[in-house]
C-alpha cells in the first residue's frame, strides 16, 4: 500500500506558481527556540526534506551561516527551489529525488530539517527512521497542529486537505524521535496564538476570491496582533487549542540509546 497521503501533482501545482525570491520568516517563538538550541557556526551542514521553494534553506543560511541542501521529489517544485537559491545568490544543492531512495547512510548532514513533511505519511516511523539516519547531530521537525481551533477549521471547511494529514500530537512526535535514538531538547506547541486561513486551499474560495478575502482578513489581523504581542513577550501561549504548529528539536544520542520521557524534560 502506498505510504503517502498526498500526490506529486499536488506539490507541482502548489510550488510552480510560487512568488520568488522568498526567505522564510519564522514566528518569533519558533525563531527563538531555533536560536536557543541549534549551533551558530557556518561549519555545520543542513538538509531540508521536502524543501520547495527553499525559504527555510535561505533562512538557515542567512541567519545561522549553514551550508544548505534540499531534497525534493517533485521536479517542478525542485526547479522553483533552484531558481529561488539563484535569485538569493545562495550556493545550495537541490536533489531531485524520492526521499525513500536517497542514500541516508552515505550522505550525512549535521542537521536534518523538515516542515510540513512527516504528517503526509501513513507509517511515520519509517520516515523518521530515515530522517534520523541522515543526521549526524540534530533533527528539527515541524508539523501542523491538527487539533484545537485550527483542526476544527480545516476539518470543517477543507476536509480534503485535512484528510491528507496524519494526526500528530506532542507525545507522538516525541516518541517517534526518541525511538530513533534522539534526545529531546524542545518539543511543544509553538508560534503562540496563530490561526490558519479558512479561505485557503479550497476550490470554492479559489474561484470566489472576494469571499476568501472577507474570511481571511479578520484572521490575518488576529495573527498580526498575536505576533506583535509575542515579540514583546506579553502573550505567547503554547497550547493545543490555539497554536498552529508543533516544533521538535532533538540531538542525536551518541551511544544510540533512546532516553526515557523523564530524561528529556
């Protein structure tokens, strides 16, 4: 049985029309955790799994000085990533290859990063085993929070998109990494209070842009205000009800033994 919950054609359609150049601008809470737990030396290498259009690769190169690479199996999406790197004048390797055929033992990187990748597979343990095998030291994984308000919005308004996501909570995400010999440095809901756009990724709203704008505008205002409050440390809730993402940052255990839950708190 196919392990994927999405199709290559979907990602081709999404990233072929991406506006370039783009550099990811992580929410303050997420940025703070990355800055706290990851090394700040240009000698480190990072690969992003499912990298289109390369915004995160650009962020890690510019803010951490990492040597970056990306793995993308959709040809058009990979070309968009290569174009983005050229426009930003970043030297990066973009491999057009299926993650499951990539040699994770031969091609090692200090840091393996993925955002919005893991949750699109039925058997996530197989994916995580390969991600951790690819890493020399750190693994950073971001997945959407499909519970709470965001989960309700997605499940109600865009059920087709919701069905393409495996449900992951903090215990599941932590266990997936720990079973592969990772020591947890951080694992929690992240980004403060932030909501997904209700009028996005839906055929009706694509055709009726005025309706989509009317639905999305109030949410954008709430997200903007929440982001500003988070930056001045007034309001940064991490909760299953309100947060958009779950962030995991882990360090590879040198003896290959996974830690217990108590040891990773």
